């Protein structure tokens, strides 16, 4: 019986071949199947940028959407586009990212990818990451998200799957421009993507296997962590503003502070001038005089002038002044009590945190960090429980809100922060 079955199957197969039944197109050795995702859009060339060699595309995967450095996987398309702009492109993805390119938690795994345009300088047909201490092998010409400019609009592809690799799905997101924390807007996978080739050196940060550190954060070169030179001839303004409001039994103590530093990408410049709403600010050292903080909850104007550079004007959107409604100022609680931190949102807020510390030695008793939504659509009042606080004595209840802006794809940004503190007491 077994011999008959094999012979019958062979005869059936031969008959089908003679009749042409079941015959499909020849399968090439490099055939990868149908793509899981096809991204499409247009490559544009920014003003004053020249591209004379073919342009290639790559999809670069990262474990974190908030820190696009240390690429985990780079998928390249074997297509070279001739530099005749604008260029219509398609990018096919045939497989999900490998597990090592994803972040894993109890819900499954997820990753984040940026589409990158590049020049294949070492002619190996792929985009190479930049190992620590080494130089780039390729030239990044543009990307659908900026490393330094968090306000720039763009697109990103994400992938998520459940435990065991089940229910994997791709999502294309659009990041709109705005003055508050960018929120991803899911869009159809076939949404046209605009990728503008800007060509600055700072795009190399997307490929660096090194990450920024406390040591490199204070450098005038935004690419110091990558060991590469910044784009020359560009001003980079780094400005931080802090407003501290300390409520006491006799009233409020208010302190303002501003620190403005200006870089050309290689050194800190000292021959600059800056004004905030007409108030002169020193360069490179703190200013604690009245008027050093932008108007809370409104738009202020920072003007920076440096000989040899065009005057730069920035709109500073400082958050409004928050107030804790709970715990109440001067309130008393038994040790071991659970408190509720409550407040209403204020304009121009990117994020916030609240904490509770011992007045005597600043020992941390509790803290909570929370990201807020866009200022145009503020969340409802916040009401956060602390859990039991085992402490006796006076404590400081603090609420901090902050905003960022003035981003540049060359590096540089502004940050405004408002801190509100009042006192409570825990009894034995």
C-alpha cells in the first residue's frame, strides 16, 4: 500500500505538470516574500544643501523612542536613488525587528524606528553604525526624526508584540510640531512621508553606539559624546530659567534664576549679548535679579546677538505658576499617614514631578514623576496618593513643572522650570 501511495502521488504530480495546473512563477533564490510594511513618500532637498551622489534608505531600530541613540538593528533597501529631487520612494520591510532590537516588559516587546537617508561612503551597500571611538563610514543626509530638535515634525515606525511574539503589529506615527511635549498621532501605514535631506553633521548622532553622559553634557560640542565635530558656523543657545516659590507662614519667598550659554559648536562664546523681554542677561553666569525669569504662563522673547552671526530671536513659553491644593500648606498629619498630592494643570507644561522631603536634612520621603499632555489639551486635575509616610517632623511638599523649547537640529535648547514648595508637619 505504501508503494502504491508514492507512485500515485508521483503520477498525479506528473499529470499536473503536463496540464500546467498549480504552476506559478519561478521563485528566485533571493525572493523574500511579500513585504509586511511598505513605507512611501518623497525625498526633498533643503536649501543650501548639495547632493551629487546616489541616496540610499535605511530603517534604524532603537529600544527607546525618547533616546534615539545606540541603534540596535539597521535594515537597508538595496536601491540607490539618483540625486534628482524631489524623489518618490518606497521602502519595503519583510520581517519584524529581531528580539535584541526590542525592549521587553510584562506586556511583551516593543521597538521604535526612524527612516534615514544616507550616502554609502564605504560602498558596502548598507548603513553602518558608529562604534565607540570610531569615525563614520557613511554620511547621514536626513531622517524622519531629529536627534536634537524635539519640536520638529516627523514620522516614526514602531513595532509591538505580546508575550511569546504573539500579535505583532507595526504602527506608523506622526509627530506634529508644537510648544508642548510631542504626542505621537497614529496614521495609516501608507501615509506619505516627507524626508528632507538637511545634511548637518549632527545627524550622525542617530548612528552613535556611544550615549551622552554627564561629562559630555557640558561640552560646547553637541557631538562630543560621539567623538565627532559639530557643524561649524552655527550658533547654539543653551538657556535655563528657574522660578522658585517657597510659601512660608509669613508669605512667599520668590527666587528667579537664568543661565544663558552660547556655543559655535567648538567653544563657548563670551562676546555675546542677550535680553529677555528687554531685561539684559549675562552670558555664561547665573542671573538672579528680578526679571531673569520669563513671564509665567505667557510667551516671552529672548534675543541673542553675537558678532559675525545673525541676531537670533526665541519665543520662551514658561509654564504657569502651579499651586498645590493638597496637602494644604501648614497641615499636620500623624506619622504613617498617606497623603494626596493634588493640583490643577497650568499652561505651557511639558512635564512635572512632585516630592516630599524632610526639612532638616532633605531626606527624600516620597516622589512621583509624571508626563503631561499638550498645553492645548491639558489633563484633568491631578490627584496622586503617596502611600504611608513614616516620618516625624517638618517636611517640604514640592511641585515642579517644566517646559522646553528653542530646539535646534544642530543642538541647543531652552528650558523653563517653576518650583512651588510649602511646609507640612508629621506628628508622632
